[in-house]
C-alpha cells in the first residue's frame, strides 16, 4: 500500500494540466488523492518499478515544501482560469499562461512547463511579476526521437524482412535470391541478394511539427548526414533554426521533397486525419512515412491504398490503430511496414526521472 499521508495540512494548491502522465503529480503530492488512482499508477508503473512506495517516498522528499499539496487537474483553459485565484504552483504542457491568466493568480509562486519549449508561456509577463518559469527536458521525448530514428534505420536496412534470415533456405523463403560470387575477383558482401538497401546520408527528413520531440529528432537525424526540413503553423526564429540545423518549408514543398516524413503533431480536432489521401498523394513517390505520435493523424484507408499501390515506400508506426491490435491487422502484411506496440516513450523510468527532476526543481524554488 502507499505510504501513510503526511499529517501536515497542504499549504499549496498545485494546478496541473490534466494529461495521463502528469496525473501522477496528484498521486505524489495530494494525500487526498483517490485510492483507485494510486493503485492504477502502481499497476501502470509496475512494469519497470518494483518498489512503488519507496519511489513515492523519494519523490515526496525531493518535493520539499511542495509536499503535501492539494492538486487540482485542469483539462481546459476555462478550468485553469477557475483555479487560478487560489493556485500557488502551475504545471502546464499546452495550456497558455499569459498576462491575463497571471492577473487572476495573486498567490502564484512558480510556473512549471512539462517540457522545455516555453512558447505557450509569456515569460516576459512572468518575469515582470517576479515569477520563476521552469522547463524540463523530458526523457520520454528523447526516447521517442530515438525510436523514430530506429524505425527509419530499420526500414532503410530492410530489417523487418532480413533479420534472422541468414541461411539459403530462409532467404529464398523470404523471396530473396542469394548468390555466390567469384571471390578471386570480388568481395562477398550481400551474398544474400538483398536489394533496395538505403543509407541516410544525403536523404531529406521532413518533420511535421517542430515541437518537443521534433527538436530532439532533428540533431539525431543530422548526425546521420540527413537534411532536416520542417513545417508547422508558426515558423521558428532564425536563431533556433540555425541551432537545430533545420530548414523551414511550406507543407506542399515538404511533402514533395522528403525522402522520409516524420509526423510529430499533437492529436486533436485540427489534426485528426491530417495526412489524408490528398496529402499522402502529394508525398514524393517512394518516400517512407514515420508516425510515432498517434495513428489517428493518418487516414487509415488512404494509408493502406498508398502502400498497396507502391506510392509509399514504407511505413514505421508506433501506435497501432487499435490497442491491442488484431492478429489480422492488414498493415502487418506489408514487407515494408514496421509497427511497434506503443513503446516509443519507454521505459517507465523515463517519466519517473522526469517527475523527480520536476519536483526537485519546484521544491528548490519554493524553499527560497
């Protein structure tokens, strides 16, 4: 069972943007947290965390004066504003914090971004108020960028088709034509007869959405010699583009020029089915689509049609259209498709480390 609640009454109201992972802050900080939520997180984290109670104790110690607190989850701008008059700490991911919101929060002592990109927070307004703004480079975002690169590399080297196939029988059964070479004159590399192998050097990676994960992905792709271009509604400042070694492109230009297209968009009403039939058709023929965000960003029927026709050169997908997926999932029938079962942000210790850093940072600020 969870450790006994701290008898000291809460001295802070922590308002947290309601999202599955940040709800853990309620478990850590709020002695009045619903026991069902506590047990749900115990089960969710058990995959990588054996001693949940021990970790909770360490997290609460790291939080310093922030534990115990009353934690209120806000799932909308309206809910956030309603909670601001009593809030002493805000933890937000996408909700906007500007001068109007700060005017409603006379007791506010700190603003924490659940991420490192502060574009939804008016840092100048916070500075004028003397409010510290904390950011967090999330390990989970780093893991997603790594997973994206893994999918790209695996598809470039045709690993879904060739991994573990090293005998003549295995290769022939997979449709390859192994051959022997005259070693008196030539080398013996690729005796397996694997055609269509690619290198990333010189290829263009297009990134839809240069947010938290996109900014982790860009330098990793550049390290492989890829040209990285991006598109989003708001272009980054020239200094940021230079630091990330990325180039801005209009959407049509990005689709037409990218050898690899990585989708790094949040899922919502405005992005549902963002990659539909027309936009997939506008992609460079033979390009590979990589989606480590949400499957709903890509229209399933249009995706299948593009794979069947050969217009798409492949697909890397981390989140199946159904979780768990069916055994007869059609995507699994394509040789140039690699689907993983929603593992890109793992292990759980990524999120646990993120929250330990977040709590320690806030605890330090509130101790001053």
